[in-house]
C-alpha cells in the first residue's frame, strides 16, 4: 500500500500531539513509548521510524504543549478589554478548569519539577521551547518597557505555575480554589 507523500509527517504530528497530552498528564517517565504509539494507532516498533530517541519525542511534545498553551492564552488575551490582557491570562490560568485538566494545560505547571531534573542537553532543548513561549506571551504582560514586561512574565508565570502545582496536590476542589484564588488576587493587586 502506497501512502501519500505527507503521510509520515502527518503521522509524526499525530504522535507528538498525543504524546504532548500524555506527557502533561503522566509526566515524562509515565508516558511510555508503547502507550504513546498505541494511542496513535501504531506499533511500538514503528517509533524509531519517526524519532531517534524518547528524549527527542519528549522535547517535541513539550514544544507542542507550549504551542497549545500559548495559543490558548493568546486567545484569552485577544478577547479581553484593551489593557487587561494579562489579567485575563491570570484569571484563566488560575482557574479550576485549568487546574483540573493537566493534559491540556500549561507544561510549566505540569512538568517543571521533572524537567528541572533532566540532563543538561535536554534542559537546553527545553529552554528553547520555553523561550518561544515567553516571546509569545511577554508582550501581553504589564509594563511599559520590554524589561518590565519580562520581569512581569517571570513573576506572574512562576507564581501561577507554582499555585497550580500546589493546588493539584490537594484533594478537595474548595481547597484547590482557595490556593488559586489567593495567587490570583495577589497577582491582580501586584501589577
């Protein structure tokens, strides 16, 4: 059976997209190659036709996650009133909806501690993906100058990711909402 010329690229995109959700939900060690390939409707043996290693898949999956999260937050910002884009981002990010759906949320909140323990080569590749995320969202942050917006990005996203990580550990929705509301209120009053 002959495939269309773009079949391999389409299959790779599907694997990366599926792996991106699985990695955010289960972590980099939880997302086994066999499960990722099964999700894509392929055999484990076909993995190496698309990727040189699991690390290559992880980096592309994290990149896909940053792209998805960036698109989501940019959409939220575009719908906000002028001058309030960053506030809309804070409210959406620090929502129970985002907290309760790690598989479709921001990879910072889902993977930061795990990625921090990765080797130096992997960190460099992940940093490039994070830099793209920052470049996309930094212009939406409060501040007049680029340096102010960069500081705001780091302060806001560090606070938000940490709040989501803590909230996800808590068993009750009311407890999670309390953590999220506290961080949300702090950020909205601070800039």
